[in-house]
């Protein structure tokens, strides 16, 4: 099969197209023929070897968590999935297997969700990593609920685009940081109060918007950008900083959070929660309760350029790589 592979860790230039062996199904998993693969910041971190703490890489390695496509093979013992089903999955790259920048990817069946006919493969591909992590932060950790105030740091990114919408779906009011040129975008996603983090004092703007304090902060940016946020929160509030893997990142001072009565709960996507979250995201999209982030669509062969864009940190919504358009929308 065709795949964008790397033979060693390095910059975007190490990604190159190659013919490699197609994966085969084994008990409990399926092979998905990939139509679209979504690009996440974790992909460039995987390309640079940052995921070595989670699994041992085997070269040639294929990065990429998310994909949507059609089931090509079903392993022994798998129930409820059949060859030809249109599906979405975060795949098995998080387990150290080859990822989704390829014509075929292996995925444990429990993390493969069938798509209703009216949900397109390109829309579905945006859901797994960004959507499940936003779900984890907003609901599992953050307990968003009607009447609560939620601040999303980084609302124009993949994870932020979902966090805004999920918090609104929960009935919360939402403020979000982004560049001024993304105000229309985050407002379209439902944000009530966009804040330009490049101008003025972000915390003053939050204080004005939520004079009684904020209930939940979903921080998708990290890198020390929100370490003073406890000052604008209610006692009993929750901060969900999403794990960036960036070394030596300045973090909220635990003593200061404790004094403010705020819980800081480091948040990453959790394997056991992924099946429930992905099903819920597909259902919400199918029912029109959420929409998908803006998409920039590029050919698989341009994966290196996609990595340069994502690594620069200002993509709006998601980048999708087209692997096989003939599988349909
Ligand atoms: N461990 C996990 O389970 C997990 C899962 C998902 C994501 N993550 C991590 O979470 C982070 C975000 O992921 P993502 O997919 O959402 O990234 P992304 O889509 O690449 O985020 C890009 C967005 O970040 C915004 N941004 C950049 N600097 C900002 C700042 N200082 N303040 C506010 N917004 C800013 C940009 O908006 P503007 O252009 O308007 O500046 C841009 O739209 C990454 O580090 C990723 O690795 C971890």
C-alpha cells in the first residue's frame, strides 16, 4: 500500500511516500481503507519521536491517529462491523502501530464507529483526537452544565473548536481566546465572548464577562499562556489543561490554585473513554447539535507541508489529508 512513512525521527522533510506492506486484521480489530486522515499536533510530535515514552517505534513508521474510510477486513470475534461499512476511528497509532497517513490502517474494533449515511467521511475524520479530547475536558473532567461559565483558551484550533461547541451543547456560556481574524469563526461555533489574546489584558476581559468568576477553563494552548487564570475563577472551579508534551512548560502554581479553591486537572484523551466519546460525537454531528471545524484539505503527498502549518500553531480548525477520494464523501 501507499503510505507517508518516516525511516527516522526528524523535521517534516523525513516524511516521504513509500510502498509498504498492508496491515492485516487480527482478533478484535479491523482494517480501514482510509479516505481522509486528519492532522493533529500529536502527529509532528510523533514524527520527532516524542511518543517514545508511550510505545516503541518500529521503522518505517507511519504517523496519524485519525481517519475515516471504509472497512476492508474484519478480524475474528469482531461484532457489529462489516466489510464496506463507512466508519471513523482514532486507529491504533497510539498503541505504537502504524498510523493513518496510509491507504489502510488497523484499528481496535471498540474504537471504530459506524457513520450514518448523511455524515460525510471528510467531516467524520475531524472528530477523533480533537473531539474526544474536547469531550474529556468539557464533560468528563469539566462537568460543563447549563448556566456555567466556560473559557476555552485557543478556540480557533481543532480541540478548541469542539470544546466551544460541546460547552454550548451543555447549556454553558462560553468565552474564548483567539486572534481577532478568527472572531467570526468562533462566534459561528457558538462562542458568546471572543477575546483577542494579542491585544489588551485577557484576564480583565474575562473578569468583565464573568464578574462572579469562571466555572471551567479548557486550556488547549498551554505553554504558560494561562498560568494566572485562577485569579478569574470561582471557588470550586476547574481548570483542564490539555497535555501538550512540551517539556518544562510553565504551569499553574498548585499552592495558588489551592488557595483560590480551584482544581487543576491535567487532561489527555483516555483510551477507556474513547469509544463512548466518539459515538457521542458522531451522534451529535448526525443530529446537527455540533458542526465540524473549518477544514483545509491537502493531498496525502503534502503531509510535510501540513506538518509545517500545524507546527507553526495557527491553523484554524483542522487540516485533512486526502488519501483516497474515490471512497466517496
Ligand atoms: N494529549 C492529548 O490527548 C491531546 C489531544 C489533543 C490535543 N492535544 C494537545 O493540545 C494542543 C492543542 O491541540 P489542537 O489540535 O487544538 O491544536 P491546533 O488545532 O493546531 O491549534 C491551533 C490554534 O491554536 C490557536 N492559538 C495559538 N496560540 C494561541 C494563544 N496564545 N492563545 C490562544 N490561541 C492560540 C491558534 O489560533 P489563532 O490563529 O487565532 O492564534 C490556532 O487556531 C496541542 O499541544 C496538542 O498536542 C493533546
